[in-house]
């Protein structure tokens, strides 16, 4: 199963994914591996692949994330993927290739995203210091048919939003990955580098 969280920078993808990951790990037998652009860029950056933020690089990175999610899905792992995906064809393909696919569109106004701006990206774009920022130089196509559409700029906390996603998806599923060694490794992971190392080991056989 793949839960695919999609939305613009600052919308809360990573925060909500982290809460959802911990909730799934605590309340189910699923390992629910976290995957995001930073983890994949770290994996592929170590292999000296293209990790820039041009439109071409973004597409390659999105396809790489899709490839990793598919390898994990085919090996029986559940995945929580958070990604700024701006390519409708990838979202369309996701619905065909994954065993169970849940697309979650996290939405907020540009004004709210600019107000949050935890990484300073929107301010830098306004000042002309950076380019290739989705929402400024690059358009963000709104996902057409997400399974779940949540506004993150209203009166709900990230924890509440994660609970909505969990209840929508897991109430009707009987999921369980009994790999206790993997679950133990995930419980000890504390940062992106730790998760990247775990995922690298899992996808190595599939990727050659």
C-alpha cells in the first residue's frame, strides 16, 4: 500500500506524514516506511545523481520516488510518501501500478504558505534570489481526483489531520507486516539519514 501525500512547500506534508507514520507504527503491525523527496535526494545524492531543482530534475526525482515506492510496495511494505509532485501523469500512473493507492492532497492558500515559509523559499523567490520554485516560476497543477482532500490552513492541527487520514484509510483495511526487525530499526531511526539508510537496504535488490 502507498499513501501519497502531495502539496506545495510549507503545506505540512512532512509534519503530517511523520505523525501518521508514528500512529500507524503504534496502532498497527504495519511498518509504514516514510519516503519523501529529501530522503530520496539523499540516497541518490550519495550516488552522484542529479539532485538539482530544475523542472527536468524534479521530474526525474518524482519518477525515482515512484520507482522506490513501487519496489517497496511489491515487496509487501506499506509506504507513506510525501512529495511536491507537479506531474499529473505520475499521479495517473500511481493509480495503476500500486497494489493499494491513496492520494492525499494537502491544500493551503499561497498567502498562508508565504506566512509560514519555514525554509525561507517564498521570501527568496519574491526577492529574485532563487528560481524554479513551485508556486512562482513553476505552476502547481491541482490534483484532479485525490482520495482525500484536506485544507491545512483552517482550524485543525497536524495531529487532527493525520487522524483523519488514518481513519479514512485504515478503518477498512487489515494491514500487517510482521517484520519485527524492520519495525525495530524504524523505531530507532531519528532523522532523514537513518531512514535513507533503511530504505537503501530494502530497495537494493530491486534496483540491482
